[in-house]
């Protein structure tokens, strides 16, 4: 570093020191001004704490009220859903009843006991009596026909059983609807009481907030007295930043030279890599051409060897190995 540059840096350092002293003086003035506003801030914060406590209390009341309202809506929805669900069950009962009537009308006059008796007799006869195939087939067909008729009574039993199950479920729905309605009424009353408490807390919080706002306005006036001092500090900090920049000029120049050397090295490295990739590509292409030529020769020799075999001529050992290798590849 030259003597001239050293002198320039010393001058910059003196300017920076003077700026630092001025900044300290301004900050002392700001501190003194802010001390005058501490009482305003303390009183304001105390009121804000009370407002915050009330807000939390109101939030808890509102939360409890909203939970009750949500419960009321949920209970009402559940009650209405239960009532709504009863209609499809009634329709389902009607459907099962209609199906029973249809089955009775379609198969009227047939006794279930008689059909079962006839079915058991035929089953016993088939199992215990010797008969020819024609007679056995005839009896089996009768069994199948009776079994089909008996299945109708089973279907009617299933429909009747389903009707009984549905009626039991309907009674459960009615009981559920009554329970939901009772809870709904209780929760609605509690929600109204909580809402009244919440409104009273809101009025109290409103008064405290007005007092805190007045104190905050006084704080803003005090802050305006500090603002010009802060702006001057900002200007001085900006001036000091520029002086720092000037002092760092030499370091930046050195860094620039280093980056240029690094860039040149990267360019040489890239050129070398490009040449190496080109060499590898050419070598790969040469290998492909060599393999293709070898394959062409093998195919030609193999073709000639097959022609010899077709003519009944002998082939030499190399031709035989080549044909054997082709056969192995074909099997694979």
C-alpha cells in the first residue's frame, strides 16, 4: 500500500470517528427525550393490560357461548336428521309389507306344512328306494319345484323379521329425538345468559380502551420530538457507510483481480473437458463402426456356410462355430 493511500485511509478514519461521536450525542438526546414519556407509556401499558385481560375474559365467554351455539345447531341438526331418518324406515316397512302381500297373492292356497311334508317324503323316498334313472330324475325335479315354493315362505319370513327390526329402530330414533330436543333447550338458555355477560364486559373494555388511546396520543407527540434526531442519525449512518465503502475500495479491487483469474481458469478447464468429451465420442463411434463391420463379416460367412450345408458341402471349423453361435442366440 502506498503512502498516499495510507493517508487517505487515515483521513477516512478520522471522519468516521467524528461521525461516531456525533451519533452518540444525538442518541443521548433521544434517551433524555424518551425518559419524559415513560410515565405515559407505563400508564398506557397498564390500561392496555387491563384491556387485554378483559379481551381474554370476553374471548373465553364467547368461546363458551359459541360452543353452546354450535351444540344447539348440532343438536337441532341431529334431532331433525333423526326425524328425517324415520320416514325412510316407515317407507321400508311399507315396502316389505307390500312384498309379503304380493307373495301371498301369487302363491295363495299352498300350505307351508303340506309342502314341507311332501318335500321330506320325496327326499326320504329318493334316499331309501331303488329306482331307475328316469324315475329318480322325475322325483328330483319334483323336489326342486317344492323347494322353490318353500323358498317363498322363507322370503316372507325374512320380510317379516326385517319389519320387526325396523320398528325397534324407529323407537330408538324417537327416544333420541326427545333427548336432543331437551339438551338443545338447555344449551340455548345458557347461551343467552353468557351473551348478556359478554356485552357488559365489552362496555367496560370500551371505557378502558378510550383512556389508553388518549395516553397513546401523548406518546405519539413525544415520538415526533424524537423523529428529527433519528433522521439525522440515519443521515450520519449513511455517510459513515459511504466512508466504509471508500475504505474497502482496495479490497474490492483485489477481489476483482482474483475473480478474473478464477474465470480464466474455469474457461481453460471447460475447454479441456470439451476436448475430452469429443475424444470419447469419436472413440465410441469408432467402436460402433468396428463392431458393425465385424457383424457384417460374421453374417456374410454365416450365410455362405448355410449355403454350403444346403448344397451338402463341408464347412470348416470357424464356419461351424459361427453357425453354432447363431443357433444358440436363436434359442435364447
